[in-house]
C-alpha cells in the first residue's frame, strides 16, 4: 500500500496512513493538548520537539513496511484530530491491539468510535486478523466507552499495568473476535 492509503470514516473524517507530511501538524496538536493528554499518555515527555514526532513517524513507517503495525492520522475537516493505530501485530495468532488518542477539542463527536469501527472492518476483512484488544486505564471513562460502544467484551483487569509519570495505572482489557464483529457489525453501525 502507498503512503497515501486511507480509510474513509464519514463525510468529514478519514484515517490516513501516518507519514512525514503529518509531522508538523501532529506535533502542534500534541503541543496544544500536552496537559490534557498527560492525564493518560506516558510518552509525552519523550515528545518535546518536532524532531521527536518526525522520528516517531519514521519508526511507524518502517514498522508498516515490515508488516508489524499500522498507524493512522485521524483527519477531521482537513485537520489532524488524533491518532488511531495498532500496537505490534502478532501474525502467528492473527491478533493485535488498537490504541488511540484525540485532541480535547475533538472529543464528544464520536470520531474515535467511528474510526475504530473502520479499523475493525479493515483488520478483520482485508488483514484477516482474528482478535483485537483495546486496553484502557480503569479510570479513563471516555476511553473505556469506545470499546463498550463497539461491543467489545470486557475480559479482565491488569493491576498496575502502566507507569504514568509518578504512579501506576490499572488497565481494563477489552477483546473483540472476528466472529463476534461480523455478527455484531450491523448492530454497532446502527448505534
């Protein structure tokens, strides 16, 4: 696939394969939302300069070329609103996990839920994956609402799963199987 590969989310939004053309705008979004994002994301101290964002995109492009992951820029009305993508793909077990974040000003529009729905269609359809996980901090109610709206099954709690600057966060694990998604797809899309 080319670096211009994209998934249409709706008439105002799309997921574009993350590439160097996104670097400046993505870094500006991170900067404008740094304090907001720091509530839940541990990597912000490692992304203080534009070059850090450029390096991150280079890594994701190399991983994409090796068929290890896919990272998308979530573009809404022509502006980058956040990131939706896979953590490392486990091809032996046909499984991966979806991660996402969005700028504060873009919350409450259903953008991440609709984007994850498109990513699930792509994952189970064209990629042939069997299992997708989403892990959320147990206290992150907005993030947890996304897999719950999409019909994921809550599978458990991992205690102290992630170090966030000065404390640990527990993670709730949600899982979706291909067979479950295919049987629930029409229900989810009508919500």
